[in-house]
C-alpha cells in the first residue's frame, strides 16, 4: 500500500495520474496547503521541503523497510522503476523520458508557477514580472509544440512519466494566458491525455478532496509568506 500526501496542485496530480494508470493501491492523505498543514512535524519528517506531494511506499520492491519520498519527479521515477511501466527499459528510450521529465521539473513547472503567482496572486500588478513569466511560459509551450510535431507523446509513441509530469501544468493554460489554438500539436496531445480514463479518475478524486479551490487571503499569507522559520516547527 502507498500513502500519498497530496493536495490538488499540478505536482499532486502527476502522482495520482500515475497511480491510476498503474492500478496501484494507494491512500490519499490530504495536506491542505492553504491551511498550513505542510508545516506539521509529521509531514516535515517525510517532506523536509514542506511541499506536496510526498509518498510512503509500505511495500517496496524486494521488501524491506518502507520507502519515503518527496519531490514529484523523484516519485514518478521511483514508481516507474518499481512497476516497470511508463519508462522504457532501453538506454535511448529512457534518456528521452528523463530529459523531458527534468525539462518539466526545471523549466515548465517553475516558470508556470511564477506565471500563476504574478498573474493571479500578487497583491499588486508587477507588469515586468507578468510579461517575463507569461512570455517564458509561451516559449516553453512552443518548445513542446515543436517536440510533438512528429510523435504521439513527448518521448515518442508511448505514454510515459514525462507526459504525466507535463500535462497538469498545461491544464491551467487559460490562467497562464496561453491559447492552445496557437500550438496545435500540443493541443492534440493535451486532449488525448485528458480523455484517458486514468486522467479523468485522478482529477475526479481531486474535485472530491478540494471543495474550495479558490485561494483565500489567509491562504495566500500562508502560501507566500514562508521563511526558514516555517520548517522549524
């Protein structure tokens, strides 16, 4: 059994998408980041970066003590290796998946995250920051669109953890001020993944967990006022 410490963010969705695709049994442990639950001592012992998702696998491959992990990319890679699914076994195929997984972790996620912050949550508009992150998000959409011009999925013809990592960051494209009609290859890929039963199941679970997706002013203070002191609880 897997315990998934989760909230309804793009990084959280990545892991539920994998677990639903693979049919692995798991229990969701909601961590309401708008209420500061990510700073609870029990959670920090699993996720010292006080971010979701985190995971404890009570039945690791080969047996032994439970394995705990934080960081969504590390979790996806761990699960792919545990199950032997959604990552190729051959050297070249594996390299293709890993480079696009890290592209999301180091590029699309951070840039789109800053896009969300400055376009949705900043207490006052900062035009330079808005232009910077909206434009960089647009550049990354263009990179992805070109990549998908001659293949079904990001790493080739097979669905992989790279696709699972990227898709949730494209879901809020309208909030990111992006138009999928401008990237037709990406749009085709996006709708194909949206129609997968596992994707629908993952997002249905999210809707059942977070009944108030709009962020309150108090939640903004918790989310965006973090310092080193928060991790010392």
